[in-house]
């Protein structure tokens, strides 16, 4: 049974678009929270979180123009709204450009049942496909039972055509997984993947939840994405987006 305090958090964050949740063993994270028993992992599927983000920017344009990481900051405000002063028995850590502490979110999310490993290396959800994002984990000293884990196996296991492999112009997505160095080198040598991932767009799972062009651009090429977002909303932007430094990945 989910305690009342957590139920309130789940309801609020789901309404904001953090609609994928799972719980896993928190004991491996006791260096971050002494006596930690459970880790509640939050992600988003589809476009609801982005839509809420855009709504917030329309009302509060300074959240874009004066923030280096506006999307991360929006998630932070969502959490603070429902849990402004967490007791010593729990701690939030975001999956963000500037996190409160380092957590390896992909294996954590899989162990919490938020999805499965995909051929691309991204988390894949049976409903939302590859159109998910990992956003935060709530560590708590309470022992909680996971009641929201996805079941079954990765959709990739029954996928015969593997369009994610054939769609990648760099050949970085292979039957054995995503080859990071090949991908990074291609980004340095070519602009064909600037602002979009052909492999991710080719996956048929969860295609109805696919990100729109602006959202996809923002998450794949932050500098160009911020410029497009600023123009779309008519908000002067005083910050530069920070794109991945691909040379550090090779």
C-alpha cells in the first residue's frame, strides 16, 4: 500500500506529466541517504510534461530568458510545489544537467520497472516507446512496495525489421547495441543528425506519443532548440543553450 504522503506526490506529479513511476530497493543508495530503504523513480512519457513546461513559459517568460536549464528547473519547481520541505527521511535527486548528486538513472529505472532496455540503449516503454525521459528519484527510509512496474519483455525482442538500425546514417545503432563512439564521431563530421535522431523517430512503438519537432529539437540540440523556442513563444532569451560536446564522447 502506498502511504498518503507519497500518494499526494504521485497524483500531483502525474498531473504535471511525470506519469511513469516505479519503486526499487534503496539500500544501494545509502551513501546519499542513510538508512535508505526505497527509491521511487519518476519519468515522463509522451508530451504532457513538455506541454506543461510551455504553459509555464507563456505565463513566466523569465523562466526561459534567465535560466540556463529551463526544462530542468521546471521539473524542480514541480517537485518543490508538492514536497517543498522534505523531512530527513527522504531526499530528491534529479536527472538533470546539474543534479544534486550523481545517480546512474538507466539501470535504476529498469530495476524500478519504468521500462526495458532497447536496441538503441534508451529506455523503452510498452506504451510510450522511446518517447520517455528520466527526471528524478525520491529516496526514502520507508520500505515501499512497487505497484506500478511494467510487465513482460522489451518490445525490441519481438521486433523483426529493426528500423532503428537501418535508419541510423552513422551505423551507430547495431544489433549488439548503440555504439557511442561511432555516434559521437558522426556528429563531429556531419550535420545529418543535428537536432534529430533518425533511429528514435523510426521506432514504431509509441509513435502516437512522439515528440513534436520543437520538443525533439530542444532535447537533441539545445542551442538551436532554445533559439526556436524563444522565437515560437516570442520571449527574448539571454542564455545560450549547451549542446553535447561530442569530442568528449569519442
